[in-house]
């Protein structure tokens, strides 16, 4: 099983951090490989909300995935699971108020099958670097004057 954990502290209140992370219009500001995201369900974001994401992949390709919100507790938890797509890796975000800001505990997990299982150690390393980079950009965006 692929398992990645990251912890990040952001110098902003939990309400600001949660709102930014869950705002699809802001995703491209901290996830640069995101080409587009469209909501496939109507109504406010919550458990069961589905998005179709298109992302840049290696070798100038794009990949598409359908992502579903699997846990949503305002200002506390925002989890996503891959419903369909090439990488069945789910992400969990927990938001905790700490002195001076917010701690985000992020966990990504997935069970890779077929040929991807053989590449799991390399893929885990690449994904860990990608998530670290994305969350560093998230911190920078939120702590800038425009965040």
C-alpha cells in the first residue's frame, strides 16, 4: 500500500485555511499541474460532492479523474477519494487550530495494482515530492497578503 504523510503549519486561522483548500477556484494557485476542475454535482460542497479533474502528467499528457468528497467537517476535515482515474490514491486533510495559525495533517493512501504495483516505490517518492511542493505553495499563498 502506498502511504504518504505530511504536516504543515500555516500562519492563518483555521477558517481561512479550510475555505482556501476547499475552494476549487483556488486549487490551481497551489496545485500547478491542475489543468481544470469542474463540479459534477449541484449544491454546496459536502460529502458526496464530485469533481472532474484534468491534470498534467509526464510526457505532456493529461490525465482525468473523478474525485469525490468522502469526509467534510467544516474547519476540521476534508477528505477526497478517487472514484475513477489512473491513480487510486485518496487524500485526507485534517485541520487543527494551533497557536498562531493552523496545522494541516495530510495523508495520502492507495492500493496500486497491475504494473503500477511494481513502480510503487518510485511513484511514492515522486508523489511525496509533489505533495510537499503543493502544500508549500498552499502555505505561501495563504500567508501572502492575497491569501
